[in-house]
C-alpha cells in the first residue's frame, strides 16, 4: 500500500492523519502534507539541496523538529523544500538525516498558509500490524 495523508476538520488549525508502510514513508508523507498546506504547487523543479540532521528525545519530537525545521527554512530563510530526495530515520535512537530538494521563494510561488508551528497536539506515532500512523496538527 502506498502512503497517504487525509485532511481532517480541525478548529482554527490544519490537521491531517498519515498512514505509511515504514517510518521513513511516514516522515515523507507528513512532509507532503506540510507542503500541500503552505504552497500552491505548480511545476517547480528544485534548484538546490539542503541536508538536515536531527536528534531528538522521541519519534514524535523528531517529526515535530523536522517539520518545524522545514517551516523555519520557508518563513525565515525564504527557502521552500519541494521534495525529499533521501531520508534515513533511526527509530531507536531518534536520529534522522534527510536530503531535500529546494528552491528560493520567488513571485511565482503562491503561499496559501503561514504555519506558526507544528504542534504536539494529538501526536502519537503508532505502529500497528506493520503500518505506521500519526496525526499532524499545524498551528496557523
């Protein structure tokens, strides 16, 4: 089964549930949900790459840290992460390394929402019968 994310109704925030076959796919699908939430996607190709390395105290914190980092790149550095080129997640040590394809913001990129922060609200990464699940909530 392919990974997927499904938006859910959430008061004053953006929220979606993610289902994936691996922890890496869970992080990638969460990234896709973030990207869909912040920008009107048209045909843009990455012109650069950024590597991010993170260590956290839990898988949930690692996911929040990752999404907050790409959101920081967008809002502060004016760099939009368009695709995950490579990802490694160590679920036992709460480490990740990801290579992202990026593009600098320009007038052709239409931003939909400004996400203030990724929250821990209702976030719990579950592994049930070989599938991974999480709910992601963005504070807008």
